[in-house]
């Protein structure tokens, strides 16, 4: 399991910096893998679950590239008050989801 907390981070800045490094490296053909390799922490796996605290329903410029297939859980608890029970509830909600990674469900319905 990888647990990541980001401080003073911006997803847009990360993408701009990645593109600049790609250009500086003289890459001729850009793929998703090229971009992923130039992100701030290319070894960090894409998150399966992102828990957003404080009752906000937005990602706030967070991991814009990496969140493509992540599950988002929103909690009304403020971060300093987010405790074991909140974490349990978020994980339970995540476990109850049918992850499709951008595809359709097994019945072919969306």
C-alpha cells in the first residue's frame, strides 16, 4: 500500500513541468507513457482511492493526470479530525464500488 500526502503541490504545474522536460529532452513522439515518466514522482502508482476531506466536492488541482481511473470518496470531516472511523467508512465505500477503469460494466450498461 502506498499512502501519499501532498503539500504545496499543483497538478497543472506538474503537467507543465513534465511537458517542458519532454521538450527539453527532444522527444519526437509523445505517448501517455512518455508523460507519466516525466511527472514529479514517476514511480508512484496511480491512486486507487482518493479521500477528499472537508466536505468539498472537487479535486483542487490534485494529481490531474494520475486520477484518471481513481475512485473518489468525499468526507465531511476536516483533515485534523479525520480519524479511524472516517477511514473505515471511506474504505468500505470503496470496496462496495464496481471499478471499471473507464470501461462499461459487465452487463454492457453504464
